[in-house]
């Protein structure tokens, strides 16, 4: 009887150990299966994220975080645009200077210059040297005053012509420059002023040089 009890206890103990081993193996198998499924799911999610386009829009019309620019990118872009805008195309400084020069020369052609004053005095001196006291009045007036006035008119006409040419060049410059860059309004205004003064000065110079305007007085 004692032996039988021991045997039954040993058999029951072995059966329990066998059941526990089976339970552990089943648990390990289930854990391995779940780990494999989780790994496959993560790989599939990574592939889907890689293949998806970056510039996708959310349902409410806003861009996804991938489509937004970071502050560093914005700063770099702004600096690059500023450099490109500075280096590309003329700045208009030369055109503005040309317009001012044209207007200045037009004013000089009307008011006179030191060159015209010196030329007039020189012609007057030469006329006095070429005439004598026995010369008639007409010759004295022509040599002493007529040639001097014509010299003044000639230099005034030269300044007017230069002002006209410079103004026209400034106004025509945008047609030969970079397209899409309009000329500043103040440059156009000053250039047109120089052209107008040049035309007026040139017209007055021609009229004075030919004695149509303010001609020599009659002597007889």
C-alpha cells in the first residue's frame, strides 16, 4: 500500500511537470508569433511612409509638417534671394547720373558757361587787333561784337547738343538693358527735362549764330 501511494504521487508530479512544460512552450510560441507580426507591421508602415509623397495636404487644406519650411531654411532662402537681387541687372545709378548731367548741360546752354565767356572775350580782342581807327563802323561792330556773340552762341549750342544726346541715351537705355526692369520715374523726368532744355538751347543758339535773333544793328 505504501509503495502504491508513492508511485501515484510520482506519476502525478510528472504529469504536472509535463503540463507546465507544454504551457511554457505554447506561451513562447505565441510570444514569438506576436513579435514576428509586430515586426512585419512596423516594416510595412515604414515602407508606406517612404513611398508616400511629402507634399500631401491634410483634409482641411493645410500642409503636413513635412511641407513646412524651418526657420533656418527661410533665412537661407531670404539671404540667397537678396544676393541674387543685388547682383542681377543694373541698379539704375548710371542712368540717374546721366539724367542729371543732361539737365545740367541744358541749363548751362541757356545761362552761359565760362568757356563761352572766354571765347567771346577772345574774339572781341582779335577783332580789335584786326581793325584800326580808320575802319568803318560796320567793320568795327562786326569784328568787335558780332564775332564775339557768335562764339558765345556756338558754345551754347555745343552744350545744348550734348545735353540733348545724353538725355536721349538715358531714355533709350532700358530698351537695351535687362527686360522686366522698368526705369525709375524720377530718372525719366530729369532726362526729359534735359532733352527739353537741350532742344531750347540748341534752337536759340542757331537763331543767334545766324543773326535771326538779336542780330547786329544796322550802320547805314
